[in-house]
C-alpha cells in the first residue's frame, strides 16, 4: 500500500504496527495545505480499499482518537 501511495505522490511519514491485535497497521502521511491534504486523504482511502481487495486482506479505517485533558 505504501509503495502505491508513494507512486501517487503521497509522502509517507511513517508506518508501524499497532499493539492492539495482530495484523493492524498504521500509515501516516505528511500533511500539506488543507485542500491538498483533503485530496491526498481521498486518494489514501481509495488506495487502501483497492489494494486490500487482494486475497486474505481486509481494511478498516478509523480516526485517531483525540487526547482529552
């Protein structure tokens, strides 16, 4: 997924696995101006959805929880 995103011009900040359950991962991309970031987010979701359609893969997109103080 990251390779496809980079080919589409989305700069990846980092990728790491989550500790909650096996198989979860997080891919962070570099933010830009508001409209460009919104466009990149739509491409991001489209790429994740289509790459994950291959056998034995699934996807689920969740927003990052904000810290409350």
